[in-house]
């Protein structure tokens, strides 16, 4: 199905009559059209999360209502819109999601009425579990791992041992949920699932960067830990090695579906060397724990190459961050220019459409439609 359906148009008209700009924008972002939500609708909803007179619970509940639809397209786009707002909207949006007892209950979702329904329903179930886990992580630590300060003085690098051992498994669980999306290149066959995959790709980069920095901190503290802490830390490190392999597979899919190679961190050092075969370091960690348990051990010196490789990986992630920040800055400047242009038009007596009497829509230099109306 291409374009908006009759149902979409009727729903939008109903929201126009009731005066609900938020409901209309959500409806427009989650149409039956088999393409990702339009940027202008997402921009407008981001703008809404920053407006103090806008009810975030109402916005979130409107998105939840759309996931009750029987169409895989509508449900998938509602999840994508929610994910987008979690990433780019005001923090009070994800705070509200984290405060709810339940979020998405789509474990049994199945669209039998569409040709792609069965395949896409599988990914909807997986995607909703990831968003649930992302909100749960925020509830547990009161921070979004994908947005926390990084670097040598960042949150994960300066965290104390006790908190680190409690926090790293939470990151691990969120990363597991993300990697469980498990889409092959030949399954990314339409604009809807591609939009979801792109958001997951961006989250994977940031999430693993925090995970990576936490493990660096863990290894630096390991030989000063108590016995029980060493046992937990060793288990965390072994699980980290396994997830590094899974992330490498995920990034290979990203490369195969056309994501610019310059946007993918260089993990060649880690996938060829220390991550898969850190035998000397791993054995040294195990020997140290054995000595604390009073077992007979042999002399062993730790190979620091794994730690230095982790640091190199962190630098690779930082370069990705800088590139994305620059891109976001350029987009923001384009928006500012568009808003200035709107103001000039008003000053010479020309009228521009508005979304509601109290709120102006966000405009964007690369909207899919040249109209200033966010509801087209």
C-alpha cells in the first residue's frame, strides 16, 4: 500500500475537528504508508516534548494507543516514533516511560492480514522488548546510557567498584535486547523496518561505548578487588567478550545494507585480536581469583594489550560521536535559518501555516514535503 489510507485521512480529519494537534501529529507519523515516519512529524513531536504546556503522558498514551492497531505498519511506526522521542526528545519523555509499570505488551502481536505481516510482526515483538528494556534501564539507574558523559572523566570510567559491578549487567541486558532484533540484510526490505534498524544502529554504537568504558574501568580495578567482586568482574568480562562478537555481526549487517562505512566504528583490532583471544589477560584474571580463593596458582603476568585495545575502541566510538554532533549542529542551523525566514515573511505581511494557536511547528531543511504544515 502506498500513500495514506482512507482510514488515515479520516483519523487526521477527526483530530483536526477536535483540535488535538498532538493526536493529529501522532496519527500522521503512524500512517499505513510503508515508509518511515516523516521527519517533519517527528520534529514537531520533539518540539512538543520541549513545551511545558504539552502533556507528555498524553503524548505517550496516544502512541501507546496506536500500538493497539491491527496493522503491522501502524504499530511499527508507533514504536519507531517512540524510540525517536526517547533518543532526541526532552528527557522528561523517557522519564515518563520509565515511571510506568508497563509499556508495550506486544509479545503476541501478529498481523495476519498483510503479505509482510508475519515477518514484520516478528521484528515488532523484538523491537518492543528492546524499548521496554531501554525504559527499564533508565528506571534502574536514572540515566540513558546512550547519552551519558564519556571519556576518561566520564561516568563509566569514574564509577566506583561496587556501583560498576551493579551497573554493567544493566547495560548488558539492554544490549542483549537490542542485538536480539537479529535482522539479516535480506529482511530489511522496506522503509519501516529500515527506519527502526537505523535507530537501533545508533543506539548500539552509543550503548556499547558506555559498556566498553565500564569494562576498561573494571579491568583497571580488578587486582585491587575483594574476592566476591573479582568473581563478579570476571563473569562480566567473559560476557563482554561474547557480546563483542555479537555486536561485530550486527555491524556487518549495517555495512551490508548501505550504512556509510565511515559511520561504523573500526573494530578490526578487537575482532582479530584481544577480544577473541585475550588468553594471557583472561588467564591472569582467573589465576588472581584462584589465589584469592586459596587455590594453587602459577605465576602469570597480565597482557595489557586487551586494555589498550579497549581504549582504542573507545577512541573509535568518540570519533563517531563527533561526526554525529557535527551533523546535528548543521541540521539545527538549517532549522534556525528556516525559522528566521518564516519571521521575515511574517514581517512583510505573508502568513505561514501554524499547527495550533499556541505552538509553531518545527521546520526542517530536509523535510520530505516542502510545505510548512507538519500535518501534510
